[in-house]
């Protein structure tokens, strides 16, 4: 299990200035990672669209993140970002700090008790391959989740009949004061594409221990290849997208409803309902704005509701401020 930072210094909360790094200004505040200002999120989300975040922190590792959070003002809005595959920041940006876990919180190992420990920044497909190579079964579905372990934990991500929290033994959480705490599934209300602490607390997922049944490495590798072939055949992976946009309603599939509503191929300013998979919205030529994507999301919801009486719930996160035609910012909802 990851250890808390050593020689932890309790100090006053501060607003850390932008453009600092551990080798320079950041070192003065005790962290080693890089902090940037006005970071364009189009560089970091799989839709390749959207506004900037006021501050972006790239931690060196988990201990570094704990130090940074402890030093950060408690009311600072936070946005956790893994691979950015389920996220859209509105064109007016996000007035807070985004924390990037991929490439930093990357510990992945098999424990002595047979469980698998993965930090939040580990890509879900990487965990799937690692588990399979260790001759365990049932992790293959994780290869179909184009995000990180942290995102999978936060939303109980799943596909191909598997769901993340079915295999969670315990999780490592990080509080805003930098303290680490281990929790069990009993501490959470877990549902379809939703996870929340039963007792409200300002904590973030930074790691988890998983348990998978014994299996066969060759069988797992074959299953992973099969799922990859299926994804390539059925999903628009060659175009910028955010995976499934909507949750499947009870007893039905969002893609079926969208296609039945005649919305496949529908476009708004470069954003398009995929012709390959109706529950995907693609940035067809790479020039769509976050506003265009969000407008298309809303249009799909409206038309499906009007034709079938079903409200499609977004699976993707859309946050930040809008930009009006006058150029003024407005709070997003």
C-alpha cells in the first residue's frame, strides 16, 4: 500500500501561483510536480475540444499529490483527469485546478495475498492485460474502457457484461488535507455508472485493490484480442470521441433509441452523431467546439424524449463555463 509522505509539514493553506515546478518555485511549496496556468483542455480530452482550466497540476507521484492537496486552498474547485476520455470542459473554461493522474499515479502490482493494486492513473486496458497475464479471469472487460482506474472507480465503469466495482476489494482515498484512507465497498452507494460515499466527504480515488478469479493466461489474451476486434468493428475509434455519451436506460440501449429516432449522422458545426455507433458523438474534422458538442447532446436527448418518452442520462461529464455570443462567460450547469 502506498505510504503517506514522510516529514509531512503542516502549514497554512495557500493559493499556489501558476507556472511553478518542483525544481523551482514548486519546491518552495514542497511539491515536485508541474503546475501550469490556462491549460487548454482540448490537448487532454479525447474529444479534442473545449476550453482551458485555470490551473493544471501534473504530480510526480501519489506522495507529491498529497503534499499539493494539503497546501492547496480547501475551497479550490478540483477536477480529476485521467485520459480525458469521458470529459468535456465548456469553451469558457474551468475556474479551478485540474489534476492529471495518468503517467504519475501509475503503480500496478500483484500483492502477496493475490489481489491486484492499481493506482488511479493506470489505464484500464493496462490493468486488464496485467491481470490476464497473471492467469486470472474476468478482467477483460476493462480493455473496453478507454480511461483510467480512477475514472472507472468514480463511475463504476463497465462494458461487455462486466462492472468495475464487482471486483473491488478496497480503495485508497486521498482527503483534501493530504491524508490517505483505505475504504471498503460498504462505505459507498454503488449503482449503474454511479458511485458515492454514503457519508459525504471530500475525498478522491487514488488507488484500489481488485480481486479476480483464477483463469488461464492464453484464454485471457484471446478474449482481449476478440474484444479489440469487436471495438474496431463497431466503434468510431479513428475519430475524436468520448466513448458512450449516454447511459443505457433500463431494459433498453441508448444507441437503439438514438438510431430509431433517425439521429445517426446528425451534425451541428462539426459535431456528429456517429454513423457507426449511435451512442457516440464524434468531432468529425477536429474543429467542433465544446458548445457544438453539448448542443448536439441536448438535441439527441430532446428528440429521443419526444419520440419515445425516455430521458437519456449523460454518461460523460460536461462542466465549466459557457461563452455567450457577446463573448461573456456564464456559469454552466
